[in-house]
C-alpha cells in the first residue's frame, strides 16, 4: 500500500530545521505502517509562498481531533440560567439545586414545563447588589471545597460581549452558571534569519490548578471586567512574558474562536459544569533578538517551535501536547496565514468547527 503525502512547495525550499522535521515524520509514518512512501508536489500558482508548510492526509483529522476535544456535548439535560427573563447561561438541574440550597440568592422557576435557574428578588436589582449576592454564594461553595481554583478575578455576565453586565462573577465559578467567558490569546511569532516563521511557546507552571506543565501560548489570559481587549493584551504581555508595552502595542487583532463543553469532576454524577468560551485571537510578530522571560510565575520557561513542529503536536498520540484550547487559536492561525492550503480536504470543516460555541 502506498502512503501519499502532498507538499505545497519544493523540499529544497524548506529550512534545515523544517527538513529535519519533515524527513522524520515521513520516515516514521512509512516504517510504522509498513507503507511504500510516495511524495508529490501540489501544483499551485503561489508555490513560492514561503508561508505554506507541508501537510499529510492525517493532519486535518488531527486538527479536528483537537477541536472536538474542546467541544464535548452534555450527556445530561441542561436548564437555562436567566436574569430578568434574559438567558445568560445553562447548567444541570443538580447544579441549580446546589446553588439554591446555598442561600436565598438563587431560585428555580418552575412555572413552565422547562424549569429555569434565576436570581431571586433578594439578590437585588443593580449590578453591585447582584454581584455581592452571587459572590456570597460562590464564596461559601469555595470554602466547602465545591469550587476550586479561586482566582479573585471577576468576569462580566451579560447577554453579549458588548452588552452591559447584569452582574459580575468570580472566574472559577463562571462554569457553574454556564455563562460565556471571554479571553485573549496571542500567537507570538518571529522570523528566523532564513525567513522561517517560528512560534514562541510557553511551559505552564507545575503548580497551575488547570493543565499543570502543559505547553501554552506565549501569552494568554481571561478577559476580566472593566478592561478593554487591547489593554488586557498589553497587560498580559508584560505580566506573563516581559514583553514591554511599546512592543506589545504592535499586536494585530485576528478574529475569534469559540467552543463549548460539559465536564468537571462531578460530570459523571450529573453535576458537571458548562464551559462556554470565546477567545479573541491576536498575532504579535516579535523581533528576532527578543527573548521572553518569566515574570509572574504562570509559566516556567519559553522556547520556539517551527510551524511544522506545532503541526506534529496535533497528533493525538503526541507525548507533550499543548493546552487544549490553545490548539484552536493555533489552527486558526495556520489557516489564516496560508500555511494550510484551502484546497486541502476538510479545510472548510476545520474552519467551521473553530466556532462551534456561541460567539456573541
């Protein structure tokens, strides 16, 4: 049996490091499956575009695997969380009952065939009053160990990104209510002397509550209340990688991805949480001479990867993967930058899957 690989440009046009990665992947795939190897060139009018990288027939499947890992449907019935009749989130009935039993702030409205979780009159009517009431409940659940990973960081809860918040909620508690969480992720890019695009990666701290020691973007963070996206990017760049504001100001907005999943340590008991996330994507081309540094302890180290190495890490069996949601932002970049040809089978399926969650 012959295994077919397609190259978007001549092998001779790859850098030395890219050739090593390409050669290793071709040989390992061929020997592992005992296939005869065949390589052909993609005939394209833009074959001199140095942004195009190699790909094999399984790369798109690997991309879809990484995207689907962030989009797992709930295996239990979910109910709406509403305030003033406006749907803000979703949760399981058991989570709703847990919140209602933690005080008088939450209540189950059962006047219809579809019960909903809502805030009671005692929660107040202003943003400040609701925030205080909800915080009291969430703090009590954190003290009992029900909520972990407390961040002391407030997320706005609203009907859409640009709408006025109805209240604020602790970041660690947001998935309990299934409200949309927003964040920023930065692709840190650098051109080598030979013109090859590299991507700065980070190693997360081993003490992180979520995905300790995983690989990560050079900079990423949640979108807290009261700060603009650009100001947040510049702040996170300095705090996480020591990128000075004047350098970070050159960042380019590049759209957004979204995903939704059901999980958590109590998900098998019907008391899981709903993660509904929108990540704003940014590209930042950094000087070749710049080296990021550990500042706030969120990460342990930084290193550069070629785009080919990033692509290899999408294999489900890769030994040292990147944090799951970072893959979506990176895949989006690979498509936008032309690294993956739009002629590639399943290109549109990958593109469409990058916004599987609510994006509002």
